[in-house]
C-alpha cells in the first residue's frame, strides 16, 4: 500500500506551541494525557487550553530576550574625541601651547 502525501497537511505527533511560549503555564503529569496548559496572555484569569496548539497569534518565544534584556546586555560605545582637527593644517598651527612658548623664546634669542 502506498502512502498519500498531503502538502501543508496537519502535522502529526508534534509539540504544542504552548511548550515554548512565554505566556504559557503548563502542568504535566506522568502520562501525556495528564497535561494541563493555561494561557496567561489575557489580563483576566488564565485560559485553559484544551488541546495542542499549532498556531497562536499571541505567541511569544520564551528563549528570545526582551528589548529591556538586550539593552541591559548592550555595551555603551562612546565616540572617540580627537584633539587634532581633521583636514590639512597650516604651518602656523601647533600641537600644544608649550611648543609655541619654546619657539618664541628661541626666536627672541636668535635676534
């Protein structure tokens, strides 16, 4: 007997979306039939999920960090300030005022 393949058919023996959802509260027993899932996405009391869920519009992956957690882990990078100005320098421009004083003293001695 040949097997029939249905494209985009209902998956068999898969894990429920609730198992990896942030809003799920799952109580498991020893058997597979002893499992209760509660959805806490609503602001009211938790909703009982009667069966395994394939797709949920309020699904939030539990392993993905929130924006606040990513901000806390981020390293602040400050731009480096350069003491020198960009571009070409004129001959008159000096790097420090101490050099100006030394050169003005040397010029006075040479005269």
